[in-house]
């Protein structure tokens, strides 16, 4: 399968804070896609899976925010 979007370059010299911010941004994008999927396919049997995915994305984003706040408080 061909990829539409290439993988972002790996930056091994990024700080942990920068990595957490980038992860948070990816999770926001994933949540937006999941929300749009629910809106477009409101009667689909897969909607429950999409809602579950949204729940997991939200939990992951919360954990990233906690980790980011801890990193920022150490500076």
C-alpha cells in the first residue's frame, strides 16, 4: 500500500518536552479524524469502535498532558 503522507523526519536531538508536544498534536489530529468519522457514519455499526477509539485517544492525550506538565515543572 502506498503512503499518502511520508513519515516525519526523526529528530534524535529533540527534547522530551518537544516530543510530548508533538505527540499531543498528533493526538488532536487523530481525535478530529475520529470525530468526523462519527459524524459521517452515524448509523454505522463501526461507530461504537470509533467512539471507543476516541475514548482511548482522549485518555492518551490526558497522560501526555500530565507528562508535559511534569517536564515543564522540572525546568
